[in-house]
């Protein structure tokens, strides 16, 4: 009968494997975009969508700076790199299409609409009735130092309002000037040329990262061979993501190798056989493969974060195979089936409580947690089936030397909890831990800042800083979203916002901003500008100005017929203001979404306050949002932890009765409560990743306690031995993560280490409880 | 367009002032803390205008501080340019302020200024071919843009001539407009700038 079930399970596992293989063949992609984990419970779907579009656009951006002392060399190299990237199909290079005459074209484009255009300063001056100052400025420019005007322009713009408007435009990247079709700047003795563009694919997909970075390296290296002294700086989410993934992989392999070697040594020393190791790996392998296959079937795709956490959570199943394998140390070894029978109740209860714990994560409305919950629950169930159905069949164990030094240690450890000799020591230890826990709790420190969680590549951070210093723009991924029924309304809202943002720049709260309304004033504002020009300048001062300038013909006056510039016209591709389209996100049904880009936000509160009371304007702060999201996840994880503890308890009560059932929850609960406190006592912080570790600590703790509760008499030592082994492997696989430089991983590992040690330490309390209860 | 005006404006400094350096044997060497003061007469020919536009005034060049260009006729206008930017005022009221970060090229040119004052023509050789003629008593330098198709280059030629100091500068623009500058009463002083001059230089700081 067992053989039949084992065979059926084999078929099931093979089909899962087959499905997985088919998916891999079609190219399996894991998402690495943290934003993909965002909860879809946001109040405003339009805002969410606009936010996604803007954030995505930012994450696709790539900036490359090429520098060399020889101007000709840097131009040649930059042109070639830009050309190679543009023709690769991986990049959409925006600067390669930069026309030589762009600025002249911008001037020509605006010219017909000049009566509706005014710089903010001129607008203020005319509103205040200072037309004479503007007329004087025009004269001073004509007669001043060198000609700031040409004859032709003066005949159509005698007050030189156009040059004033054009210089007031917030042309992005102000330190760069256009020279020979390239954006360049001079820094000391080095000429830098900027190449910018967008990554075509998904910057958080591992294969895109690899292709992009390989191609980029090739393009750069091809120029390095020609110009060995060339300097190349690059910036973009895709590069950060790749460096992050590489570092994670590098670390994972180091930590992974250490933990694998440790585990192998441990099992070899304990069992003096390779088989327990192989079956344990088989159990984990089947668990992970089945989990992956079923999750892909259900979710279609998986996030890499869910995958990593899921695999960690499934790792617990090694405890079950160790429980089974350790039975060979029992006084009565018996047949494999008999051995299974002895541990079956323990591991089944362990699996049931753990699956409850993991499935609780499904109750949170976070896509990330859904994936983790399903993945780990499926994996754990598959691992349990494998232990129960396959392990006895694969077991070829016959005789084993009973001399086990570890058994002696296990015996002593048990004695610590069970003999009256250690009574006082026991109490003092628990009291000490509780006191330390309370002190630690008082120093409890929560940290959700996403910037702290990652370890950003320091070389890339330096490059980013250098680029920002060079081009004179500071990175700010915050921006305003403007939602309105139509462009005109949006532009008017932006004009209100602009008026409030200008003083903030003067106050140093913000370095700069770019709003569509600065390039294209609303029709209402254009009309007002035209009236101001007519009433304050042309009517009172034109005759005098014409005379003073000695113009050959009298310039035209602003009139009702003066054309009005529209956003639709200006943002057409191919027009010199085509770059505006990056600020115009979406044109949906009866709604438009604009973006107001921000540079160097120093005081986010002041900037947020600027938008208050203007309908349809929201500040978007992806980093802040993500930190808040981590905070939300952290709170949810803690709530779910409590909930899963509450859901596990009835199962234990059903098995052990009310008092004992509750008592079994005491050791894992102590571990879960004390672990974060002790971590904070040691100067650590509490993050979402610590909360996730606690979910695992609870499951592991309940497992250990259940194993102890299920054992009795002479088997106790064997159970403790198996628990010791389980704790050692858990420490080897999770504890080593504490060595990671990535704070998220480090915190996870550190809390796991503390939690596992505490769970292990307190586990025999469940044995003593059972004795008390039964006795 | 504006860029062009700005460039035209900026290019003048190395051409009009900076050349008052020791590039030619007869030129006076100007130290970093020295101040050159003098008067100028400018004749500007713009297409579409009835006649040339003439102006005159005084100027101050202090390598450590900046440049003051004070037009007296026909309209009093003062322009102050320093490494931080440019400020133009009429009757004591600022009518234009351009911070250096808005026109980064200025910073570069301002840096070049020092080099040229010390007689280092190399700084200009990236953008111009430099041809010298004449003798110590009457030297002439002709600057021709290396590239004529560069829209950022506002001049078709610059001619500088002088003796101890620069005496004449002729700027020709591609569209046919031209400027002729004549410098008079030039004098070098090693005293620090006057209080009024200091005030003017400081007014540029944002």
C-alpha cells in the first residue's frame, strides 16, 4: 500500500518537474522590481497608475558621461558609444537625436507666440507696473557690453521679452551646453559629454540587466582601446539593480558554500553516513521544486523576493527528515516503518502548525506575502509527503555504532531542564533572559527606511555623485503628479504650484523644478501675458522705445489675433520641445496626467505643503512610499504572527488538551518575544525582515516543542539530539545570513540566529511539561 | 537664441580684456592682483537700423574679482561679471541677473581669462586659430573660429590690435552685424579695488 502511494507521489513529483522544465524552456523570468510587491489596495487607481508610469520611466533612465582631456577624443568616443548603444536595440538614446540647432529651433518655435509668453520675473514686473524697468533693460542690453540682441529680433521684440523668457526656461541639466550636437561641459581640464537614454527592456529583469551591462561594457571597451585615458561614468537603475543582484549572488554563494559544507560535516559526523544527507536534500529539493511549479501554475510568475523567502521557509522541512533519521539512535531501532511511526505524530503536527503559520501570511493583501505563503505551504506539504512516503523506502540503515558524543551532550542538555540539580540555575537563566528582554524592549528601534536595507554598490554611488556634481542636477526621485480633466486645467494648477515653489527655491528647500506650464503657459495665462504686454509696455512705451533704438520700422503690437500656443502642438514629436512628452504621462478618457519634476529636494515637508489646496496635485515619493510600504508589511507580518500563533494553538489543544496545548506554545512564544528585544539590546533595529524571521522562528519553535512533547522515556534523548541537529542546520543555513552586508539579509539572519537559539534552549520545557502533565 | 547672445557677450571678455596681456612683446604683463581701468567707445552696426549705435563709458578689469562695464552714453547701464555670474543694472536697479550655473560656459571662459591675461593664448586655441602679425609697437591678432558650422560660435572673426594694452577690437558676426571697440586711457594699478567697485562685484553673489 505504502509502495503504491510512494509511486503515485513519484508520478506527482515528476509531473511537477516536467511542468517546471517546460516553463524553464520558455524562459523563466523572476521579477526583481521591488515595486512589483506594492500592495494593490491604494485608494486612487488613476494615481497609482500614473505613479507606476512615472516610476517606471525613471527606472528606465540611463545617463552616461564620457570624459577626456582631449575634446576631439571625447567627442569621437561619445559619438561612437552612443551610436553603438542606439543601434543595439537595448537602448533608446535620446541625446543621439539631439539636433545641433535645438536651441535656435526652440527660439524659432516660440517666436509666433511671443506675446503670450513672459518670464516669471517680467510677469511680476509688469503686474507691479514696472514696464519702464523692462524697457530700460532692453536698452541696456542693446548698448551694454556686447550685443545681446540682433537687429532683426529688436524689430519684432523691442523690449527683448523673448530672450528673457528663454533664459528663464528650466532647461534640464543646466551645467551642460550644447556644442557640436552633443551636450558637454568642461570641468577643470576635462571635457565631459553626456549621453542619455532609456533602457528598452524591463530594468529589473536579470536577463535584461545582463544584456544591457554586457553591451555597455563592450561599447565602452571598444573606445578604451582607442583612447586609453577615457573616463566613463554611468548611472541608472539598471546598473544598480545588476550590481545589487551580483553582490547578492556573490554573497549567497559564499554563505551558501559555508553553510552547505557545515551541514554536510554535521550530518557526516553525526550519522557517519552520507545517506541521511542525501535524503534530507531530496526532501528539500522535492519541496522547493513542487512549490515552484505550483506557484508558477497559480501566479503565472514569481517575484525573486518571494522565491528567496519561500525557499528559506521551506528549509524548515529538514527538521522532519532529521527527526526520522535520528531514530536510528533509538534503543530499539526497529524497521524503517516502525521508525516512521514513532516520529509520524510529531512531524505531522509540526508540519500542520507550520503550514498554518505560513498560510496565515496569505491573509495580508500584499502580493509578495501571497506568493511567499503559497510557495512555502506547498513546499512544506510536499516535503512532509516525501518524508512519510519515501524515506522509509530509501532507508537502508542496518547497524549503527551507539557511541555518539552528541548523545551525551543531548543528555546533559535534557538534564539541565529535568533534574532538580539545575533548578536554581534554570530559574536564574530564564529570569536573566527576561530582564535582558525587557531592557532590550525599552531600546526597541524600528527602521523601515528602504535606503538602509540595500547595500548599494559604492562605486556606482560615487559615480552617481560625480555625475550629479558635473551636470549640476541632484538626484531626486520625488515628483508631483498633476491630474486634471484637461490640459488647460492641469496647466493652471501647475501655475498655482509654480508660484508656491518659486519662494522655496529662494529659501533653499528645493534646487529646481520643471513643470509643463513653464514651457507652455495655460491659455488663460497667455491671454493675461498678452494683455500685460499691451497695457504695460507696448501702449505706453513703444513710441519712446522705437525712437531710442532708432528702429527703421515700427514693431507690431500684441492683438486679439495673436496665436495661442497649446501643449498638444508643442509636445508633438519632432518639435524642438518634444522632450516635454516626458512630463506628460497619460491621456486617458477625460483625464490628463502631468508630472512636475523636482531637483534637489532638501525639505520634503515644505515641498509637500506647496501643493496643499490645489486640486489634483500629489507629491509622489517612491522611496518614501516604499519605506512606508515596508512599515506596513512589518506591521502586517507581526499581526499575522500573532494570528498564526492563535490558529496553531487549537490544533495543539486538540492533541494535548487545554493546559498542555497552551504550555507547548510557551517556548516558541518566549523565543519570538525575546529575540527582537535581545537584538535591539545589542544595538540592532527591527525591520520587516526581522518580522519575517520571527514567522519562521515561531514555526521552528513550535516544531521543536512538539517534537519534545511527542517523545517520552528513553526516546527523549534521541529527540533532543534530533532537535539539536535541526537547530544546528538551521543556524548554518539561516544564521550565516547574519554575515551579509545587505542589511535586510543581515537582520533576517541575526533574528533567525537569536530566535533559533532561544527556541532550542526553551524546547525541552515542552518535554518537562508533558511529564508533569502525564505524571 | 539667447545662448548666442550670451556667448557673444562672454566671448568678448577674453577677446577685449584678456588680450591686454603679454601675448605680444610690447604688451604689459598684468598680475593677478592688478586692476586695469580705462574708457571705451563702441560702435555697433546692426542690420535693419538706420545708423550705427554708439556708446561710451568706462571699464574695470580685476582678475581676482571680475569685470565692470559701465556704459555712460546714451543710457547709463552697468554690467558686472564675476565667476558667480552676471548682473546688469540701470540707475542702481538690477534689470538682469544671470547666475553662472545658468550659463556654465561663462565659468569656463572666466577661468580662461586668467590664463590669457598671463599671456597664455593656448586656452583660445581650442575654438580659434590664432594668427599674429605686426611688431611690438603695433601688433595684431586675428582669431578665426576653427569650425564655421558650429551654431554655438557667434563670431565669424575677431581682430585685436594694440601696443602696451589692447587698443582695438573688431567683432564680426555671421549675420553681418559688427562691433568695433576702441579702448582709451588704460592704466594699470596694483591697489585693491575701490569700495564702490567691491560693492559692484559683491552684488553678483546670489
